[in-house]
């Protein structure tokens, strides 16, 4: 979990466009972020396994 101050700082509009930090809206993690779902890989997997993400299913080969 990211600190509240870090999450709040990332929500501000940055001075330069290249300073944008995208974070998971559930836990605040900045690494392994998926733009389509606004989630990190860990939260994505938890929600997908519970069936809470529409259009996402577990693949089987």
C-alpha cells in the first residue's frame, strides 16, 4: 500500500506532462499498472478471480 500523501500527490496535475504517475485506484501501486482497468496486476488478479471484472475470464489451454 502506498502512503496517502503519495497517492494524493499523484492525483495532482503535474507541472510537466512527463511527470504523470498512474497508480492503482485500490492500493496505490505504481508498478505493473494496467491502463485499461486502472488497476495493478495484483488487484486485477484478485478481482478477475472473483468474477468482478466484466469481460474477463480465466484462460485455459
